[in-house]
C-alpha cells in the first residue's frame, strides 16, 4: 500500500484540492450564514415580541368591545322597558288602556297614577342618578275573575322587570259581575344629567 501511495498521490491530488476548496467554501458559507443569523436574531426576537404584545392588546380590545356590546344591549333593554331614562308614566297608562281595549274592557277600567316618590339608594345617589317609585292603581267593575287575571297578566308581561304587582282585591260579585282593585308599583331610574360643555362659556 505504501508503494502505491507515491503513484496514486499525483492522480488524487487534483481531487483532494477540489475537495479541500469545497470544504473551505462550505465552511465559509456556513460561517457567513451563522453571522447573518446572529446579526438578525435580535431584530427577529424584537419583532416577535412586538407581535405578541400587539396580539395581547388586540385580544384585550376585543374583550373590551364584547363587554361594551353586552352592557349596551343590557342598557337598551332597560331603557326600552322604561326602567332607565325618559319619562315612562304616559307609556304605562297607554299600555293599560290599550290592553283593556283589546280585551273589550275599556268602559270597565279606571285608574289613578300617583305622584313619583323618591327611593333612597346610596349607589344611585353616588352616581347622581334619581330613583323613583310610581304607584298605579286601577279599578275594574262589572267584570269576571278571568278578565281581571287576563288584563293583569298582560299588563305585567308588558312591563316585566320594571313593574311589581302589589296585589289585587276582588269585591263581592253582583249580577253585573265583580269589582277588582289592583295596585302596581313601577321603579324608574333617571340617569345623571350629562355635563354641559357650555358651562364655562
């Protein structure tokens, strides 16, 4: 084998030189790539950190938006029911008259809507809101017990969450029917007035 080495060396020398050059080129390329990676790594890590921070902010904003949508829907429902804002007293009376007309009882129903009474609620007072209770008394004459129940049930359904039936007293029946006296309490919240932007002008 040692005798063949001087003969094979001149034949293998070009191949060995090419392999050496190739290995050097690969080493240089690998070194260059490593240097590029090391120089770009901080920027890539910084970009990744910024992306994660942006994603966290986006998730928080989406959660806030969902929360706002939920509260807005709740507010709109309470407002539509008459619990918040506006002056709902006329609506309560109109609904009582509408339901009694639908049932054909408009001539047998009369009502009295008492003056608002302030309800002391520290939580509401702290925000500047005003809470009031309104008492609606209605009387029915010459009706059947079922008609009293129908009118009262429909009226309470129209104002559920805002109205509370305090009771109905049935009177002795007569040949024309019986009488009923019912009382419903309504709760209403008047939000605090919006601050005037012209106050300083």
